[in-house]
């Protein structure tokens, strides 16, 4: 019954969407001979959807947004927050990493979204901005202080719409309204449920802890402490960029065209000029293989993500000349750092035994509740609280390797808190890795998968930092509030296992948190390193910008969607100011 209802829901929603908007299901429906576009945007994820929405606010700008995947409309596993793990390969690129040297040569599946809304249609919806220091670092790296927490904070407010938790429970004391917007298109809310008994134990423990205190709002710029989760959920449904930035009356704008199921294969020179002018993109229909090219009158904006953007640039001959020649791609612009500098969050699970029982969710009843009034356990992902923590300053790893954090407000470690009845599980993530990876191409065929090397645990700091993260989690659950509830640490324990045994367990079980950044990083204007100037223009080229996570120089101490939203909001103003 649930599948049938979901299918019917999908058909109605999709029909309504296509009846009132210029959403083209495939390239065959695009008549590029009759339409001309001021801005062509490649990639309908957070960056592309936000920029398309903001630019099309000006009726003088004609905007084309190209997305490789299908629509998000009518996909029940996207709309229902609690179903996000059910999403199938229809909505994913199906990437697999190269063998990871730091993980004993394991290759990891990497579930990057291929659907309108991008990763915001596919992720766990956690909304954390990171620390103020993270954004001040952008300014230091680019030598442009207009990239800073102070200048970006108004863009966070512009983008966000804080809404009540699903069901309207009173969330007072779990957030600080001073740090939130109320008029943006991205709905953000606190969890439907809680405080549970497990949540209250954490609050009590923070009151008694000398190391980890309760922090009223994770998004204040100072995230460290025990915090309540905030998520991109509104009225019990996922609020992706496709729903927020491209929702409501946005799709009815006559100057916005959204083209789905269409791959971009290369960007191309648009005309002869002293400076290489790249405003043309070659596109191919997913269904038929039909190929054409579209040229923007003003700018071509690439928002294909931390993997897709370098993949597109490299296939176009923009990258390291020698590496391109090795795969028989003609170099048109030598830019060695394309695809370099990749950083991501690695995560590992630690487990404790607990004096509790399993409380299973009746999924059928929960889905009926969601369908009826958009409330219930399927309006959340099951985690209410997390800890952000800095590694103690006297830890020995800093003496040998230094501190990679952007500043004193940036935590090194994130720890999720969740009860599974007789077990308590915490995922410990390293937020400040020193390891770096890369994205390369295997051939001159743009349909071949990119070579994604995440570089996990290739710097010795990261392995040591994970051990410190495990110790922080151990100390937390040793707090007096958990006495009688936590009955033992199941490990793996860095303090009792032989070093090699712990290291091997970590390398065998660690996985990604899907937060890749940095593969087309900003850098100072005129500097030979980096890919983009501080205005996100590709260095040495005319007409081409990048607006996505690849532009972010270092992975933030946060789940990355909020950082990409704020990058895209400011990018939209930079683009508008140029025209």
C-alpha cells in the first residue's frame, strides 16, 4: 500500500510541476535555436540551484540550469526525511574511489547525488555552518577579507527560514533565534521528537562535565559543545535546494529554464579573443545520446560539485598539461591545481553497552502518520544531539604535527549520540584532516568515471586525531550522568588494544561522511596556485566561474551544505554586480 501511495503521490506532484513550469525532461525538448541565455549553469545542486534562483529574480536575465539527473518531484524517498537511506542508484552517480592506501587499499562507494537539488536531495539534512574561523580562513587563503564570517553571516540569514519542529513542539532552550533567518528559502528546524530520556541524560552530563558544556546554538559561529541537531526540514519534508531555491513560484518565472537528464561533457571556447573565452558547454541527452552546445551571452557557471567540476574541466583540457597529455586530452589552458587539494571528513563507529531496551519504529504506521499530517518519527533521522569538541591543547600530536584547525572556534571532532537500546553508538568524525586527495580522469572519454582518491589517513596526524576523538567520546560516557546506564565500552579502544590492532580496525571500518571540497579552490588574485580567483572566476579565462564545494579551500568543521549555500548566495551577488 505504501509503494502504491508513493507512486500516486509522485505522479500527481510531477504532473503539477511540469504543467506550470519550464522544466524540460530531456534535451530533445530544448530548442536552442529559438532561446538564448544570459547565464548557463551546469549542475542543479545547492550551488547551481541557488544561483539560478537568485539570478532569475532579475527579469532581464534569461537563465538556463542544466542537471544531469531527473527531477526530485514525486520521489517519496527524497521527500520523507526518514527514508533518505532508501534512495537507489537512479539518483546517484555510483562513484567508487580508487584503492585508499590509508585504508589498507579499500575502495569505497561514494554516493554522490545525481538529481535536481544535488546532495541536498540526497543527504542526511544536517544543517551546521561551522565555526567563524572556518570562513575567516577563506579570506586568508584568498587574501580577500570580503570572504569572512562577518561578511557572510548576513547571507546565512538571507538563505535560511527557521521554522517550528514538525508537529510544532516547543523547542525553546534548544536554539538561539539571534543566529537564524526567517525569510529565506531554505527551511531549517529542530527534531520532531524529544527530549527523550537519552537526550536528558546528555543534558545532565553536560551540566556536570568540565570538558563538554551545553551550547545553545551550533550555528552561532562557535559550535563546540553538546548541541541540538538542526536540519533542512520544513513541515515534515526535506527542504532541498530543489524545493527551497527552485520551489514555489520560482519555477513559474518565464526567464528560468530547467533542463533535466542532460550531461555536460566539455566546456568550450566561445570565440576568438586575446584571453580564452569559455562560455559554451557541450551537452548530451542521457536517454538518446543527442549532442549539442549552448553558449551563454554573459557567463557560464559550473556547479557540478567537488567531483563533477574538476572532471568537466579536465575533460575540457583545463588542468595540468602533462597529466592531460598522458590521457590524450588536448590542453587548452594549463591550470595545474584542477582536481588537487581534495579534503573530506572520515568517520568511524564506536559502541558502548547500555542498560536499555530496543524501541522499534512501526514503519507502516509512521508512514501513514507522515502522509496524514507530516509528523512522526519519519520526519527526522533519529539523532537529536551531537558533540563538537576540540582535542585538548596538551595532546602530543600537536607538538609533532601542529594544529590544522582554522582557529580556536573550530572543533577537531564531531561525535553523534544515539541509543539503540542495549547499545549506544557514536560516530566519531575527524573535522580537521591533514590528508589530501585528488580527482583525475582516466581517459579522454568524458563518460568514463573520474578517478577519485580521497587520500584518507595518508597524513599521520589524522590517525592520531582519531584516537583522541575516541578518548573524548570515552570520557563523555564515563560521566556521572551515565552511571548505571552505560555498562561498558565495546570499542575499539585505543588505550587497551595493541596499536596495530586498533589502527587496522579503524582502517577496515572507517567511511566517508560525503563532504568533499577543495578540488577547484579559491586563491589570491594573480597567484599561480589555486583554480579560482576571489570572485570565483577560473584563473586565466574569461566567462567561466565555479560555484560549488570545489571552491572551498578546506573542509569546514561542519556538514558542508550550509557552507555551499552561503558561498552560492554571495556568488550570486558577485555575478549580479558584474552585469
